[in-house]
C-alpha cells in the first residue's frame, strides 16, 4: 500500500510520557504544499515548531524541525541515508519499489560508507577555487546574453518571465558546458529532470510515480548513450575523466559505465532545479520589499550576504531523509534502528534559537543555514551555485536599476523540491 497523509501507525510516546497524535502534522503538511504554504511557509514552520523538535510524521517516522536536531542528524555517524538495502527491508510497496526510486537509490546521495566514501574520493572537490575561477568568465558571459534576451522581451512585451528566460537557463548552460553536452539537448534534459523529482516527494501519488518512472527511463537512456560515446571518443572532457578514473579502480567495464552514468545523471539532476530556484527566490526576496534593490545596488559588497540570506530564507531543497543506523536517541526521544526521519531544512533555518526573528529577510543577518546539507553528503556544487547567483545578481543590479515584480512567483505544488515556475518582472 502506498503511504498517505491519513495512514496512521501507532502514536509515539514522548520522554515526559505524553502521547503525541500523529495526525497533528497533517493540516500543516497539507498547507506546506498548498499555494499559500508554498508562497509563505512561515505559519507552517511555526506550527511544526510548536509540536516539538521531533514531530511524529503521519505515515510513520518523524519530521525534524529544530536546527540543532537537524544538524545532529546530518552530521552524526549514527544516521544513514535510506540506501538500497534499507529500501529492500521496507514492507510498504508503491514508493520504495517504484522504478524511479530504485534507480535513484544507486546514486551518490543514496549511498552509505564505504561505497559513498569511495565515490566522493574519486570525484574530489569538483568545484575547487581554481575550477570556479576558470568557469567564471564564461558564466558572466552567459548571464550577459540571457539578460540581453530578458531586456529585449521586456522592451517588446512590457514584462518577461525571469524564471523561464534566465533562472532555468543559466544552470543548464553552466553544467551543460562543463559536461560538454550539446545545447540542443538542454530542453529535453530540463523536462526529464523536472519530471524525475516527483518520486523524491514525501508522498508521491501513483500518477506522479508514473511520470517520474518515464523520466527515469528517458534519463537512463540519454546518459547511458552519452557515457558510451565518451568512452568511444576517449576525449579530455569531465565524463571521459570519470571513465578513466573508474577503469583504473574497477576491472568490469560495464560496472564502470553504469557508475559513470549514475554519477552524471545525478549531478545533472542535483544541479538544475536547485540553482534555478535559488536564482528566482533571490531576486523575488530582494524585489518584494520596497527599497531593498536600491539599497543593494549601492552596496554590492553585500551581494554574497544577500545570497546566503536567500539560501537560509527559502531553501530550494526543503526536506531530506535519513534513517537510524542503530538504536539511538534524538531530542530526548528513543528511536529504534531503521527509523526514518525527515530533516526539514526550511524549518531548521527558521529556528529562532539559531536565527532570531527568523521570518524577516535581512541581508545583514549573517545567519546560519543547512541549505546545502551537512556532513559526508554536503552538497558538492555549493560553490558553483553561489558563483552563478553572484554573477546574475551583480549584472541584474547594474543593468536593471528599476527592476520590479510584474506578478508574484508561481510554484510547482511540491513539498521537497521547491520550484519557482514563473516570476514575471518589468523594468
Ligand atoms: C542552490 C543550489 C543547490 C542546493 C540548494 C543544493 C542542495 C543540496 C542538498 C541539500 C544536498 C544533500 C546534502 C545532504 O544530504 O546532507 C545536496 C547534495 C548534492 N549536491 Fe547540491 N545543491 C545545489 C546545487 C548543486 C549543484 C550546482 C551541483 C553540481 C553541479 C550539486 C551537486 C550535488 C551533489 C553531487 C550532491 C550529493 C552529495 C553526496 O551525497 O555526497 N548541487 N545538494
């Protein structure tokens, strides 16, 4: 049976002996994926916090809402990602045995040590200082070109969709060039990645799983072919480099190609929507309040602060899951081995014990956030995402001093991967 918000395992007991009703979080989670909750999750985060640092999830397991508890889960050795072996132990069907879920369970983010350590070591620091410095001029040039198109559209139509014209295009252009992918394939890749992530929602519906399954097969076909071509060409691109590294580590060529396909597909999925959402949310956060745009224009030295505050305020990935590798305790609650917990990045970043007055967007806050995760799985592309955001914001501020919002953002109705589908601007 596929889990639903109504499914209801036994209510757990708190350290103080109080029994917590698993249904308490249902209205809050419903609201989180509603249009109002997507636009402003503040009341949901407050509501969850009122239920505690560890809120029993309606379908079993827990939602982790407090910053420190989330941090502990992300960094602690007790906590594992729900890998293939964990999924095999689940009796619930529908989600864990779905093709889309199973395919993802073999990618980097769903591996535990020692396989995870081996893959991370083989990759090294993908976007170190020198690599980012080399990529920067091209990213700046790409931004300039995208903003030419934005200006042209505003000139002809009076307004334009920043999200579709710029935020979506910059990350695929950047990662596409880095992986040496043909630009004519970009639209296909964007469609596949938008459709694949449904399976990573907390409670995907049957139809979402079906869309995701098709996208997963398309991605598999696309990237398997790409890896085969790179092996045949034996060039000096990033993917050919990964093939050579793994050929030296593995005797089985087929295993190498499968691994490189999974890696390439995962890095592509991980890098696109996330960065696109950051770019749109960042611009929206600055434009929604009068005076902020002008303030930052006069103080470009605070561009990095604005990016970090946008990351804290509106994390593109809102939830991530871990499972207890052994019997353990979290926020005073005993959790048996295999218990699943959902790290609520958005709620953690708005924990007032960590970031006072958390629902206020404050460029000068210098707050802390968990938006790129933590511990062994910390995001490999954080530096690149920041670089893209810096290039875009710097040029937007200089070229569009009177930029304004023509209509507020629209969002995909999802709980885990936050996606801005439209942000219309005028100048
Ligand atoms: C604003 C943009 C981005 C956000 C918010 C973001 C967020 C995240 C988060 C939350 C994780 C999981 C961390 C954890 O489990 O503790 C992650 C992992 C990852 N990200 Fe990002 N990401 C972004 C951009 C990128 C980009 C641009 C790339 C690559 C080009 C990338 C590649 C990866 C990879 C490979 C992992 C898996 C790391 C592992 O499991 O070891 N991400 N990211």
